[in-house]
C-alpha cells in the first residue's frame, strides 16, 4: 500500500496535509509513514488504520483516521476533529502498542 491521506486529490496534496497535521500536533515528519497502529486502550485491543474509522470507544463517530505519528514515547492518531482541525489527537503510549504497520 502506498502512502495516502484520505480525501487528498494528489500525492503533493497528501504530503502538504500530512505536514500541516504534523505541525499542528507537534509531531515529527518522517519518511517512515504509519498506516496502522494497534494498542491496548482501557483493557481492550484497538486498531487505528489510516483511511478507516477510528474505534467508537474514542467518541468520534464516523471520524476517519488521517495520519498516525510516532512521537517517541507516544503515538498520535489524528482524525479531522482529533488533531487535524481541533482538539487533541488520540494518544497511544508506546508500552501499550502491540503492532505498527507502515505504508
């Protein structure tokens, strides 16, 4: 699978959106782009995948994951309202992460 950002109409636009989200949430821009993150959240295993809806346990009905950033001790999962436009991204602590897949 190639890197993409949902709703981006070109690769240049995807890169621009990805960089803007990274800046907004104070995350590093890396060439190693995360497509899927799996971790334990409140005792259950959850999965966030770019282009798919965020699990309902985060209270973001129909929010699609736009980007996932590796920020060292934590990962930041961004949707339009959780990180990209307003509010804070969903955060997963590294010790609770069981799987990271890249584009």
